[in-house]
């Protein structure tokens, strides 16, 4: 949300994307009738997250990365840039208090970078690097960010379909950002934060769908027996 505020303040053009005229909560940016601030959980996670966000992703009310930020107090977000990364991002990745870990499918990473458990590196705090955008945008960020090449890659192997429904997935087992966050938190041992995020995401999904009748119909059709 801080990144969104900064980008809006420096934008040379007013934000006029679809839904720009909807009256929204200033905190959760959902329509006022769908506000989820009353169910926002306490931030209890012990790990850290940093979000590299593709241009425009931070404007989207359907983005679920901010749900993770609400349960992880140590969080940061930066606009992705291939050739000129934010100096504050580079400083964070080099901070000796943290062990950066890129979250991305293993099939796109070199074998020597792939790990299956969260590293316990001399008491360092795991810093999970989330590439936040569409699937194609995330792939681009992964392959064209040389400043991430030296860090291990933690891959997930989801077996269930995403329950997100607010955007089309590229494949059946592609998870949204919040669902990835739940799995990462569980792997890191932050079980309370994972459970809180699961419940919070449920509220977000339900209230978002209630404000989008066409998506509610899609949900109903998806739940019909085969």
C-alpha cells in the first residue's frame, strides 16, 4: 500500500483504469460495501517478505499480496526494474540480518539454486522474495533480474486448484499471491500467520465476489458437480 501511495503521488496521469470511479476504502482499496478492515488479523509472522511488483500491479484491488503484508509485519514492496533496481531493494537483499529466498517454480531455475526447505542460516531471518504480477510478468522478472541470481529458489508443488477465481490462471495449479504466501508461511513454521492468512483470504475472496455479480456466477458454475 505504501508503494501504491508513492506511485500515485508521482504519477503524471490520473488513475483511470476500470473501476477508478468506485468509492473505495482508503485502507484495503476494496469498494466500501466490501471493506475487509474489520477482519484484518494481527501481524504475527516471524519471517520477512519483499514484493517485486510489475508496473501497475499495485493499483489492482484484486491483488492479494497486501493480504500477506497484513500478517507479516516485516514486509517491503518495490517496483520492478530490470536495469535500475531501487537502491533500497539492493540494500535490503544485502542486509546481513536476512537470508533472501526467491519463491518460484523449480523448472525455471538452475538445479544448483533449487531448495526444498526454508534455510536456517545462522539465525538469519528468511526474506521471501515474491514476484508479483501476471504469470508472464513474473516469468520476465525471474529471468531478467540478475540481482536475484545469487539467491536460492524455493519451489512449491500445489496439488489443489486455486480458489481465487478473480483472475484467470495460466494452469490448473497456479496459485494467487496470497495462496503462495500461505504455503510459504507453513514451510517457514509460521503456522499461526498461515492460518490467519487463510481465514483473511477467505473473507477477501467472499466480499470481492459479492461486489462482482459476474464472478459470483462463475463461482457457482465452478462448484457444480461434474
